[in-house]
C-alpha cells in the first residue's frame, strides 16, 4: 500500500505534521501503537494541556546545538497555534509566565488535531505494532507499507506507563544516525538517606525558592516529597543538574533575612528562631531548619543571627538522583541535531527520513515550551515531505 508520507507516532508532533502535510496534497498515514492517539496530551498541564508559551524563544531549550531550534520556532509561533485554537472555538487562559492552558480540558486539543486530520484526509491506524522499517528504491518500507517520506514522531521514553519507548533512537541507530544519551528531564529529584532523615518529614510542604546549578537559576515553587524534592523550580533545574553536583537553593529569594532578623533582635524580640523564620518559610520548614533551638533571638550573638538569616539563601543539597523516566515529563538528549536539517528536520545522510518533536535533542523548559517545539518542528517537516 503506497502513501506519500508515513508518520510513526500519533502524539502532538505526529498529528500536527500529518494534517499540514495532507493539506499540501500528500496522502498521509499515521501509525500509533497505543489504542488511541494523543495519550500524553491528555495528561499534560494537569489535564488542561499547557499548549504553548507566549515567551517561546530558542534559549528556553536545551540542545547540544543551542541554535538548532531557532529556524523552526521562527516559522511557526505561539500566535500561530493560538489562532488555530481560537478557530476551533477553544477558550484559553494565561496561567503565569506566558503559560497558556485550555479553559476546558486537554481533550479539546486532541479533538482539534483529530478534526484537522479528518478534514485533511489523514488515515490514522491505532493499536498497530510498527513492523520493520527498511530503505527502498523509492523511499521506505514499513512492513507492507511504502512511502518516499518517513517521519518519526514517537517521542522519548519518559512516562512509559502511557506507552513511551525509545523506538526513535533504535531506528536512528539502524540508519547510522548518532543519538545523544537520553536522560530524564523536568523530573523530581531524590534525596540521599541522610538528607531524607533530616527533611523527609516535610513531605507536602511547599515554598517559593530560587533553585540554581552552574549559571542556571529558576524562581518557582518547590515541593518536599517523601523521596526528595519536586515542584516547578526543581523540575526546571533538573534538566540542567548533573549527577553528583550540588544544587543551591535560596529559600527566601529577594529578601535580606539577616538584616531583618538583626533589626528584630535589637528591638528586644524574645521570639524563638523558628517563630521568626516562619515569617519567611512555611512553619514546618522553619521548625526543621532551626532544629531543637530554644534560645530566644535576643540572646543570640549578632554573628549567629546573621548566619541564621544568610543560611536561608545558601542551602546546598546534593540529590541522590532523579525519579527516572517514570516521572519525567520529557526526555533530554535524543537524535543528534548535527545529523538533521534545522530547516525541515530531515536526516542529512538519509533523504526522506525526518525526526520531529521530543525524539530530537531539543528539550524545552516547563510551561508549554515542549508543545510549541512539537508544533514548530512538525510544521517545518510538513512543508517538505
């Protein structure tokens, strides 16, 4: 059975590429191994799909080639996707930091993609195990199927319970294309046993912090868990964290806590340190931070008061590891962008073979950036296939 384009993967990038290619008169087939398309879309954004970010720019993405994403992102923008969302009558809102969500549910975005595919004449086959892929005289064969263009949109191995696999990497290696070691990104971090003994009782406590490593820092919420740390600040910094390296966490960003504590001491305050720190931290965290100290602030030396205040800005903790692909929102690493054209995502050494979306070595920050990369990279490929 001959098609013009076969797309492996019926997620965000695959479906988006499919209907844009079909609009250009291509006969398009999408093969999805799950029982229905768009499963990862449905669980995104707490079920409301954070479908793009108004502040999308290339430096919000990790890649061995930091310039690679610029071309695709410039040719399909957040405003382009917003126009499509509004065309389908989907109400949306900006939650924070440019993050856009459906007012309703993520199912609306899946329906948008499926309706566009239906109108463009895209054929979608679900529950299909992908047969062996081979080069052919006129392109590629996928079992008994044949097409001159093959688009790989199978994502990475993050969240395997919804069917995520490393299929794209295996296919790339089959064709001699380099794969940069995949790793979990936007993922909770775990603590070592000694740190868990100290902080594990704080599970459920959240605070606004600045989490940093190297020259990267994020001001967001942090959440203590039974196994370590999570929340937006930790998910963001996890993409940059290197195993064995410490994180530095400022528990009171933008506040001169030491100066304020000294001022309280000199005013004659007999409050205990944990009582004073609870003005800046959640009460349980303030108590854990000061331990068993029962000495009032006024009885402490100025140097001790200053050190207590400054300690909130320089908490260093070395994570034991991550929660792995099971809890990672996305996968960092993947198909080496040096092997791909930034104009259309085509493999330079294998004409007709394209890699789009998460399977490529382009990973966005938390907050809709990875969806925008899916739309932009898929659109770029669709203009050529």
